[in-house]
C-alpha cells in the first residue's frame, strides 16, 4: 500500500467516516466505523469500529486513535496504519464512558 495514496483521516468530515470499511495495514478488511468520538476541543479523536461477527452478531467494538488511521481514497476505506488483522482481533472491547462525546450518541459538545 503506497503511503502516497493515504491521507490523514482527521481531515475527513466525521459524518462521512460512519459506515466506512476499515482495513488493517496488511490490506485485510477488519470492520467498519460505527461511531466517532470527540476530544474536549470538539475534534475527532477516536473511531469506534465494529469487528468480526456476521450481520452484527458475534463481533465487538474496538476504539482506534484517529492519529493512527489514514484514508485510502482509491479504496474509499480507512486504514489502521499500525495494526495487522491478527493484532486488530486482539484489541480490547470498547465500552462507552459517561462523559464521552460521540457522533452517534448525539451528545453535543459544550
């Protein structure tokens, strides 16, 4: 995968990231974006990615730091630049916290 074909994911509108495929750095699809989390400055900070499972059953959600994600325009997919498919499968399950601001949970930033 050419680094030239990748651009910083944080430059994409958060709404446009929802539903995008996520691929590991080894090129294998690992999930899709379910939500975008925001930091205190109201900037995207993490992506919540649904992994595994079939038709939403048996998978789990993981969080990826947006600084480690790039957008591949040719594939119209987000690339986890530091994880292989096997490493991705071993990430801990993501759990929402009470103070998190996210796109899907529609908790608006202050």
